[in-house]
C-alpha cells in the first residue's frame, strides 16, 4: 500500500462503497414495535417519503437516501411481521405499494449519484494530499539547501579566520613575506568574511513556505446520525397554554401535534395542530386522527413531535409519555416532546436518550403507568431544539364542537 493510501485510511476516510454501506446499514436499523398500531407506521411512511423529497429539493442527498432506504426496509422487510398486520386496510396497503414503486427506483438512482459524489470527494482529497506532500518535500529540500549554504558560509568564515591568524603569526615571528601577498590575502579575506556574515543574516530572514499538518481536509460524514436543529416559535407555548387554559383549570391534560417542514437543513415548526381529544389529570387520548393526516397532506407538513400539559405536576416524561414519544422518535430522530407545567411555570423539551432510552422503551412491553429502571437516564433535554422569537406559529384547532 502506498504512503498516500495509508494516510487516508489511517485518517478513517472510507472509500465510496463503504460509505454507501454505512448509510444502508444505518437505514436498515428499523424495528417494529408491536405496541404501535401498524396504521401509525403506514402514516409515518407517508411522512418519511415527504421528508425525503424535501431533502432532495434542498440537495441533502445523504439524508434523502437514508429515509428512502428506511422506508423500503420498513415496508418490504419488516411491516408484515407486525402481529396486527392483517388489520391494515386494503387502501393503505395499495397506497404503500404505489409509493414503493416510486421510491425504489429513486433510491437506486440516488445510490449511484452518491457513489459518484463520494468518489469525486475522495479523488479531490487524495489530490490535495499529494499536493501537500509535494509542498512538504519542497520545504524540506529548501531547508536542506539552506543548511548546506549555512555550513559553507561557516567553513569559509573559519578558513578566513585561520588565514588571518596565520598572517598575524607570521608577522609576529618576523617571517619574511612578499610585500604584495600580505595585503591581498588579509583584507580580501576579512571582507569576504564580512560579506558572508551579511549573507547569513539575509538567509535567516528569508521565510520558507510552511504547511499546517494539524489541519485535516474534511469529507462529508456518511453515518447520517447528527440531529438537525428543530426551530420552535417562542409564541407556541403561550398560544398552546392559552388554548389549554380551560382544561388546565379542570385538571385535564391537553395535547397537540407539532408540524412543519424542512428549510435550510433545519426542521421548522410552523403549525400546532390540536386534534379531537379527551383528557384526564394524567393522560390525554386523541380521536379522529384522520383529520390531522388530511390537514398535513393538504399543506405538505411533516410531524416534528408533540406537546402536552401537566396541569398539576412538574415538567417530565411519565412512563406513558415515554412510550408515546417512542413512536415519534423511532421514525424521526429529531422528534421532540414538549411538556408544559403551568402550575410550576416550567416547560421541558425532551427526547429519549439515543444510546439507551430509545431502545429500552421500544422493547418494553408494559402498558399504562409502570416503573422503569433508573440506573441510566431514559430521556434527556432536547439540545437540538432552538427557540425563535421572530418565527410565526399557526394554531389549527381540529376539535369538533
């Protein structure tokens, strides 16, 4: 293996096929939770394709490919193993088959496009690496020439000094020297040494080109794991609490769906959708979810999370909340859960911990309120959630009066 290849391999720069493989393997990590109704998966599939298309529009090809492959994995390999698969309507299955006929060719075309992109990135990196090696070799060559020059100057200087000492010794010993030879040796030799001193000083002032070897050229990551920012209008919480005020005074929870779109590689919450629902002091159940789906389809919106109140408690995720949110986060890693606790003037922005909580809750088969182990945190603050005081929010109340 060449030095160049060793360098980029050692720097964890993988070849194009390995990068595609990593994306595909990441996308295939889709598991079916039997506690989540298959209808929810089919609905999420619609939004996955919608989000993938948005990514294509903004040229975020890695994210689009990951979503397309996740969709294919879910509905070609996994969904038929759901224990309630037979309950899926023929209409939903037919729409899903139509979507697969479109998505599979898109994914194949995008795979070829990404391979070409990755190869171009690798070629560019290797070219830059060779150029840096050439510059480094030239710098070392210049340093060696400079060193040799300085050594020659020193040798000349030492020779000149030796000649001067010899001349002085000869004079002191009254050695007869021809009159013409002495002036021509000593003065010229001294002058030469003086000129060499100046040359040495000038050579030290000349700066040779340097290469910053601490800076690595960067390539796009291929894991698709980084969370994009979710931008929330600051007004959202106030508007939601105003709408939920009557339920809060009656000690009933209220919930809503956060919907929006992808813009400039950020997920923008633009709509707060309030479905028909019934609430208790510690739970909230939605009804007629088709109204939510229809509105999102009409306005090309994707689900970015949910929000609910704790009328008398602090802001946290209960065991039921954890299972509710798991369904959102399994399909979209950035999905957030907002908890408003007006009695304590608290608002929490949460996600399940990706390294533990998400898998644990997805594999928990308990229902209702139940205890969970506390050794490792199951959820955490959603650090990718950002508030924007200038952003607008549209509140859509779909509750049937």
